[in-house]
């Protein structure tokens, strides 16, 4: 959603004062300009934001929903604009924000312009004008491109989150109109993808069949970055303690324990309960070195100086399952992640005490994040499933 920022500020002034006259005085505009700004917003949204009467302006339910999100967007944006140059609150444009984010992401004006579908001089001019208004450098120009300064990075991050709030507004307004809302984007770590999410999504979409859900996969660092940028709504999977950064919140759903697994016909199952030395004799499939589950594996065998020499490192359950089914490899995985494979008889757990590997599984969100009704309902469904 891209609106004229001046129009959004006029809308907030009208919502606060309940009067076109007072909003005009507050925004230093004429009354017709205020009326026109509100009318353009209502036309873009396809809904009335105010009920008009001789006593003033009164927010409609749509207007109140929109006001909350716009207010949150400017709270995020304005505290950084004020640090850089207070006058930017009045002069910064949506086009400059788009250019700022694109250049910050690409670290190159040409690549940023391609991403926006604009000419490179147009993007360069937008950044130059923004820096002139700020009277600060927001990017350091290098032979390779442009790298955001501390203030440039802070402003780009605030702008991303402000735009995320406006996207949340779009989703909520669609719900009010009983239309399909924007996608819910979930950053899913391996454990959640095998049981919790499939079960929760099926239940949720029986209630809301028109709601699209996008599951994003990848290394934890990439998912966390997407969450903090506003590209992902929430993460589900293994929690990190302490939290990796202070602008996210974690909520535990349950505890999970690791499990050792092999194919049902593995020769190990013909013997008594194995010890670590015997287990170390076999090749293993394990998680990537940075994964919490892998750290448990290394600690378990490393404490006895018995780390197996032959390893395959992967976060793919499909790859693990297929290799285990064809070989005498053993696997070390989250119990929740391989639950379905064990229940179906595709894999078999090894009798070994792994209670020391218990770890918290839960949700990670941005600090202060306000979910839409649909997002809140999906989270409730996930909590019940977990």
C-alpha cells in the first residue's frame, strides 16, 4: 500500500481534532486541501473513513482501524526522522522511502532502480534530494555501490516496519469488507513443518478458506532478518536463549527432545541397547553446525571424544529420510520433526536416553507487533495444536 504521506498525516489530524477546520490549521493547509486529501484516501481504500455531520467528523469502524495502523506507522518512522532532521516529517515522500529501502537492500543504485522498475537517475535523484533535506549523508558512495550509514540504515529499517503496518491495515480493511486478506507469512524452522504447521493450517483454513498462507523456509539467520524487516509475520521453531537481539520476543509452546533414528531393518536394532562408542561407528546425518539440534549432537559425542568421522549435514528431512532408508546411516533429529515418519513406520527410533537434549519450541515475533485478527486466530490455532 503506497499512499501520499502528507495525506496520511492530514487524516490523522482530522481524526484527532474531529474537524476539517482544526485539521487544516494543524496541517497548515486550506480546508479544501484537507477535504480533498481525505477524499483521495477514501477513494483509494474503497471505504468511508469518517461519518460527516454538522457536529464534525467521526471515525467509522474502517476509519478507526486505519487510524490505529497509520498512527503506529508514523510512530516508527517519526522517531528516526526526528533524530535525523525534524523537517523530514513534512518533506519525505513515499517515492523517497521506496528508493531508500531499495538502495539500502541492493547497496547499488542500478540494482535498486531495476528492482523498482525505474531509471537509475530517478532513484539517485530521490536519494540525493532526501540527503539534501536531511543535511546528512544516508549512504557512503563506493566503487561498488552505496552502503547505508548508521542513520541511513536506521531510517530504512523504520520505513520497512512503517510500510509493514500499512500492509497490516490493508489486511484488516479487507477483513472488514469480508474480502480475502493479504497473505500471512510464516518463517518455519524444520520441526514445525512436519506436524504442527500442517495440522494447524488445515484447521485454520476450514474456518477461513479464503486466507492465503505463505511458508518461508531457510536458515534461522535469514528468517530472523526477514522477521525484523517486516517481510515475515512470525517465526515458529526452536527458540534461542538468550534471544538473539532485543527487538524480538519469544513465546514458548512446548519442549522437544532429540531422537536417534535409523531405517526399520538397520542392523543396530538386532542388538541390545547400544552405547555411544557403538553408535559412533556408523555414519550420521545431522543438522547444520549452527542449528541447535546439531549442538546437542556435538556435545553428546564430543564429551566422549567419539564424534563420528562420516557426516552428512542437512536441514532437509526428505534428504535425511531417503538416505536413511537406503543405507546404514543413522540420523539425529528433533523428535517433533520426525514424528510422522516414525508413526508411519518409515523410520525407527533408537533406544537411547536423550532427555538432556530437551529444548524450547515456540513463536518469535517483533517486539510490539500487533497481529491482525486473522494472524491472531492462526496463532491461537497453532498454540492449541502444539
